[in-house]
C-alpha cells in the first residue's frame, strides 16, 4: 500500500505542473498577442503578396510634432551662430571617397566600415558625406578662402550618412549642426567654441557636462603612442578583437572603445597629458585658463581621444547629465508604485539609459595642409541634432512656446464654406492665428476640434448668417454666443483678444 501511495503522489504533482506550465504558456501567448496587437494597432495591415513600403534600417521619419522642435533648435542655433560671427556655408552631400580617407582617416571606424560609397555612372568613387569638416576644408582650399580676412567662421547643418549598427541614439542618416573656425591657432578660439556651447545649452535649459582633453601634436603623440603600445601589448589577450587590431593600426583608438573589459584596462592606461610638449602644454593651459575666466564648468577627461584622425591639441565633447539611478531600481515607491503606467516605466528607462555624446570637436591644425592647402590652423565641433532633440524630450524641457490658435472658424453648408474660405484669409492677413477644418461638414466635429485646440473664441457661419451678413461669436469658456455683423468682425476680435 505504502508503495502505491508513494507512486501516485508524483503523478498528481506532474499533472499539476503540466497544467501550470500549459496555463503559463497560454498567458505568455496571450500577452504576446496583446503586445503584438498594441504595436500593430496604428499600422496599415499588410496585404499578402503585395509590395508594402518600409523605411530603411537606421533611418527615421521626422513627423510634424517633432519638426516643431527641430525648427526651434535650428533657429536658436542659427541666431546664436550669427551673433558669434559665423557665416552659413553649404557643401554637397556627395564628395570623393579619397577626401575622407585622407582626412577622417583610413583607420577610423567611419572610413573603415561606415561609409555609404558607390561608383557613379562616370566611374568616380564617391561617398555620401559621413561628416562635414572634410567637405568644408575642401571648399576652403578650392575656393581660395585663405585670401579672405582670417580667421573665417562657418556654420552649416544637414544630413550625414554612417552605416552604423542602429541602436538608441545611433542612426544611419544623422543630422549635425556644425561649426568651423579656419585660420587661427589661438587657444582663445578653442575656449570660445566651448563657451558658445555652454551658452546654447543654457538657453535650452539642457543639463550637459563638458569633457576636455589635449591630444598634443604629432611629435608628442609619437612618444605617447609607443608608451600606450607597450601598456596594451602586455594585456593584449584581454582586449576585444577590434582593439587587438587597433593595437597594430592605431593604439590611441583603443581609448575610445566601449567594451567593458577594454574600459577596465583603459582606466589604468598612461595619460597623454603627461607627454605633451611644452607648446602643446602651454596651449592647453591657456584654453583652461580662458574657460575658468569665463566660469565654464568642465571635466578633464585624460582618455578622451575622439574617433577621427585629424585632431591635434584640444578635443572636447558634450554629454547629457542624467540623474543617478536610485538603488531601489525605481523612481517610485509605496502608493506611487501602484500607479506605475507603461509611460512612466518607459520614461524611467530613457532617463537611466546610457547616454551618448550630444556633440564634440576640437582643433585640427594640420588638416588644411594635409589636403593640399597652406598651413592653416583650425578648430570646430558639431552637435548631433537627433540626439539633442531626443535629450530635450528625455529631460522634458518645455522649449516651445505654445502657438496654438485663439480662434476657430466653423461653417455649415456649401455657401458658408465658400465665405469661410475668404474670411480665413482676411483674418490670417490681419495676424490672427485661426484654426479651421473646411473639409468637415459636421458642426459637431468642428466644435470638437475647436475644443481640442483650446481656442478662446469660435466663429460660426451658417446659412442664416450668410443671409443676414452676420456671424456668431461663441466664447468657448462661458459658452455665451453673440451675433455680430460680418463687417465688424475684425474690430470685434481685436477688442476681445486684447
Ligand atoms: P563626431 O563626434 O563624429 O564629430 O560627431 C559629432 C556628433 O554627431 C556626435 O557627438 C553625435 O552627437 C552625433 N552623431 C555621430 N554619429 C551619430 C549617429 N550615428 N547617429 C546620431 N548622431 C550621431 C564629427 O563629425 C566632427 N566632424 C566634428 C567636428 C567639426 N570636429 C571639428 N569640426
């Protein structure tokens, strides 16, 4: 008997476990289904066998809600750039491949693996620009701009293309706002570029930290390079495969690696500042003195190298300042925790996600000469606009003043619609921002839209008003309606919206 009982027990347990497993599988399946339907809710269903267009990986549509922020940021930057004496320049999206090989550098990630390149119909090897600086330097040399009073300051913005592994903050079509100062070796130029950035981030209210380093000149880098080589050679087996290759091609690039094992080794690597020649050291000290004088808060980062070959002396980057993640893993506690919504969880994830640089740059004193121009010291930097816009959203900055209309113009019937079309133009010319939906016939739908826009007044034109040459003014707050002559409407609106 004992034996039988003992044998039966596990059977029941097994059945129970199977049931639980089945149930949990069902739950998972349903959850997945729910997730799927949520994701697909707003998308057009795909028809079998039909071509359905799809955006390319790493590319992004910028929809009207976002273009408002883009326009605002670009306008602010243009105003600021002009007030610092920068002039706008535009260079082509397509350039010769050789231009980037000789400037950005053969061992840079950009040239090595990220360029969109092709042979055009004329057999020329061309690339879609992955950065602005080489194109601007080419233009400076080709257009003889060294004959103009120096230094010469340029700004530009637009799309760039890098075939990167797409992830948060990393696009294949990215946008930069870029600044260059050509024709001066003075440290004050470097300092003013950084000061410009502090002014820009302050106007947006964006919390950013500024990191700075000096890469010295080719001669001081030579001795540092061999020190670095010796240090990493002894630890070669712990380096990632990319860095093992970098050890042979350009050991300085190892300092840029984000692999956690490599980062561990980097924190104990020799620092370039200890090897700067006296001129480079004096240049760096002066830059820092200027920054201190102007109350710029910066962090010295001895391992900041940047990923492009042309830099000499000062380099800098701008990083978003994010709050420290609380130890309990959540922003919310107790009662609050119960109210967690997906949106909040998303926000929390964004806030504590590892950030990417919002911009960076530095001095490039030898680039013009190496591309065939005269010896022309220069410096510059670029903001990643896509990342700045994302950061504005993450830090929840109210950068836009609401420009929503104060008036809504509603119409009922064909004749009223015709009159409203003309009235809308008259009001617009008088400087009123007017909401409308002339394509809708139903008054209810139009009133719903007026409510959504939060307008103060709604003008209603119906058949009776057309006959009487009048118009209804509805105060959306009190609900009171008044009939006024169409002729007096502008005067009446000016009085009410004073
Ligand atoms: P960069 O560091 O390669 O420098 O790019 C500048 C900024 O562009 C980055 O800090 C980042 O914000 C943004 N960025 C870069 N790659 C991506 C990407 N795949 N997706 C989104 N944003 C990205 C340069 O390009 C230099 N030409 C800057 C410069 C100007 N140096 C001197 N003058």
